[in-house]
């Protein structure tokens, strides 16, 4: 029996809605009563203790793209940064998430190799080709609770409606990463002054809002439970707000970087700022923050996408989009607190209980979650050496940030 005693630590408990300094005893990541069998004592003065986090969108790159990341490397990065439950979209290469029989093996490998609970989002259409519904019944049997077509287009809207009806009949959630392909076309950055000046192909906000508006009408018609991942536009918040006021079964999340970074970072063709959906305007950033504060946006995700260095070395428009995000998630979260957007317990709720509610897994998360000990004052430099993830692709490289998980306690 191994029991850790953490003295005088600030415990942020979103389940019981408490924020207080306590002495805590942990055994295999679970709180236990005061014990004399303590094997390790930690001085928690000035530290915070919070439940491990739930991430609604991260690409771990395995299977098929191990040059960017593996279940072992990205699982370790997630766990050491206090993230224990990770949802991954169904667009691995090759695509295996349309086969329920293969899902269980991925989940087992993620726990064995990386020490995380992998939550696989199943494919909405066969091979993500957008033509025929995937075998959702088989996916549900394999453990999937949600399906998505990720960033792949549908052949037509009739296919979308048929898949929504299928998912509704199985009580599965459909996850949309909303972008209208006929509007986005070959764009790679936000439609704005900097993109125009640099001559880069653009993705207007309309690409997102038109898609959301269309899908909301389909959701209303079919009654399917739906989640909109990775909102990037202020106007999208208003569409979701209206949908929720009408009582539609919808939820949404925003990537942490959209709450901090804007399209100003693409100046000078900085390929490390290439992400999809793209970094938007300052106004969009502020409206996303407001929507999160008001509860229109339910949760914050990492949108972790590790990439090898070569993936960012081509001309901007030809580079692969994505940020490595596990390692900077907590510093960005603490920045929201320091800037006055949230109280500490409010932020903790947005990255733990809130995403668990979105995924309809609060009870299971409560049973499986461990605890993360973080130092909210620790200053460190984001560098290739300090980033745990195999991917070093972040526009924060060589910048100083504040706050870090220093230990994760979990079974």
C-alpha cells in the first residue's frame, strides 16, 4: 500500500464545488482517509491540486503517422500534463475508426503504452469518404459513444441527414468540426488584412457559420444529440446560443489557443501559426472568451496535433496545420485566471467536469480520474527540450510561460 500525503495544498474540487487549503492523502490517485501508512510526504504550500482533465479533441497520430507522434509519446505527454481522458477524431491514416472490432485494441494500447484513457470517436461515413454511413451499430458495440466525419467533406447533404438519423436511433452523439468546403476551398488562414497582404488563400468566418447553421437545422429535424468542436468565430457563438435557447440537444467546445492567439501570428509567413480552423481576429477571440464565460461554450479542448519538424518546413500554405498543445494547456489556462476571465475553480470546471458532461461520462470519469498537482507560479521556457510531446510545433516556442503540472497521481 503506497499512500502519498500532500500538506497545505489548495484543493480545487469541481464535483463538490470547493476551493480550500487542505492536507490530502492519495492512494493510486484516489483520496483516502488520514493514514499512518504514508510512504511519501509532499509540501503543497503554494501548489494547487485538481482532478485530472478531459480533452475533447486531440490527435495522437497513431496508427499510421508515427513520424509525428505515438500513443506512447503523446499518452505520456497528456498524462504528465494532467490530462487522463483523451478523445481523438476518426481520421488516422489508415482510417481504422470505422471498424468497431479495431477500436478496443487502440484503447488497450493507449493505456498500456501511454497510461491514458483513450476515447475513440467513430467514423460517421465509411472510410470518411462521405458517401455511405459507417456501421455505427458496430462502432457502438466496439465502445464508441460518438461519431464524426472529422474534417472530411460529405458527398451531399442527404448523406448527412441519413447519418444523423442513424446516430439518433442508436443514441450516439455526432461531432461536427464545422467548415463548408465550397466556401473554405483551398484556404489556409483567416480572411483578414494580414492574409491579404501576404497573398495567402483565406478561410472566411462564413465557412464555419454557414456549416453550423445548416447542421443545426438538420439536428432540429432529426433530434440527434450533437457537439460542435473547435469553434473559432464569434458569430458561431451566437448560433449556438440561439440553438440552446430553442432547446436543441447541442454542446460545443473551443480550443485553448483560440482564446489567446490571433491571426497576427501568421505575419511573416510563420508556419508554426498554421492551424485549422485558423487563428481568427482579436474580436473573434474576445467573443469566444465571452461565450465561454457565459456558458454558451461548454468546455475547453487542447486541439493537440503533434507534427514532425519537416511538416512545417514548406511554404506556408503547403505546410501541415496543427499545434502541439498538451504542454501549454495549463499555462494558457492559468493565463485566463490571471487576466480575470475565471476564478480558479471555474477554469478547473471547464477542463474537467464540463467536458465529461459533454461526453456523458461524468460517473465514469469520477471513478477513473486521478489528481494533478500543479505549481501556478512556476516560470519555464517552452522549448524543444521542455516539451514532453514528440511534436515541437507551437508558435510559443522559446517563450516564457507560467504554470505547470509537476506530478500526476493516477492508477
